């Protein structure tokens, strides 16, 4: 409801000017509930989930890299194609370490995801992230037990402060992009166990779902071209508002993820291409802390793997 309140304030200011006052949050919430009712799960999915028998096995995650959750969602922002400059829809795929809740890799895929993108995402999890030209020293590799010079010597370049390791187990939903022979073969080659989540149980990947919601509320809602998660949140012309190209959006997400994990917060200064709505971004839940043991396990596996060789 806080998001709806912010959008209502923004619409009133743009449409009627700052002199028109908007009712308080509690009044807006009361009117919204009277008009549209309480929000909740769609009845179709609620009934289907109730009909599926739940498993009784429980997994206790005790260390970083033990379980990595993968999930894909449509990006709620229209972006421009790098070649033709036309607005397109893209999908965002995240890899999240379940123990530390750190985002370890992501992929932006035009139109729809493919199994090769998921395979490259697993490769990104195992390799250090190179520093980019517009990144400063504040986002370089911190000292978690392995000297930064040693990691840079192994990688062949300066390394950003994003965790990397060889995951032991990967969990995902039952989407077709995850349950195909290509992903099974790649996981077997990398020595990764596949653990599918229970059907119709998004709570099995609650941390990943919360990461999507956090990225949306802290960053994506501020960008031009934001189209919301459904037609109720969509603006008049999100395609006309799109100003971010696919490569620019990828660089923005990478910068946001690395800096958010490095400093456990985000600047309140509006970014280029965002709406100045007077909101301050809240800090992240916890800083990302790479694990020394997982790093050394990654180094040994990466050296022996011919499927995902280190790049310079």
C-alpha cells in the first residue's frame, strides 16, 4: 500500500500541481480497502496449491554456498533495445545464496529466458565479478580472509565485492527453463545437485521472492518506464517513458547490487533517469560477506572445470 500511496502522490502532483493536498496514508488505505477489498493470493492458485500434497523433508542451511536459489520474473520496467531502440520486455533471473541472503549473480534476458541463460548464470556464480570502469575503490573486493591481490591474480583483473563460490545445491521452481536436459547436464558437469522446490509453494524460495520485491521497491519503482506488476499499476504510456537501454539497465542493476551489498545502503541522491519523488531508499537487510571456504572451493573447481573456464 505504501507503493500505491507514493504513486497517488506523484500522479496528483503531475496532474493537478503541488497545491492539491492528498489525504493521509490511513485514509487512503481505508478508502482503497472499501473500493477494491483486501489483497491476497489469486483464488485459482490458492485452490491449486491446497490440492498439492506437501513434502515433509526439511533442509537446514548451515553455511554459505550450500543452497543457491534461482528464480525468474518479468522486469517491471520497459527498456530500449540496444540496436533498434524500440521498447522491449525483459526477464530478470537472480541467484541468491540462501544462507547469507546475498545476491551472487543475475541475468537480464530480452523477451523470455532460456536454458543457456540459466547455465551462464551458474557460471557467473562461480566466477568473480570484474570491476567496471565507472566503479570506484569503495566497491572493490573486501578482505574476508583472502587477500584482494591474490583473488585479482587468479581472476586476471580487479574483482568487485560480490560473493562467488561453487554452489553445492541449486533449488528452483518447475519452470520449463529449469527442468530440461541442458540444465541437468550442466549441473552434473559442475558437480551441483539439483533440488526442485515443491510445486505451487513459492514459500520454498521466500528469500528470492523477497529479493525481487526489494529490488522493485528500492530501485525499479523509481525508474522511468516503470509499468508495474499488473495493469492496475501501469501508467498511461510506459513505452513512451522508457529511456534505459538494455545494456544501461544491466549496468545499473550490477552497480546497485554491488554497492548495496558493500555499504548496506543506497544513496538518497536521485539517479539519472529516475523520478524525483522525495523518497529515501532504505538500507538493505544485511551486508554481503563472502565466505573464505566457499571462495577456495570455487578456485579449485574453476581451475578444473572445462565447461566454465575463467575469463580475463
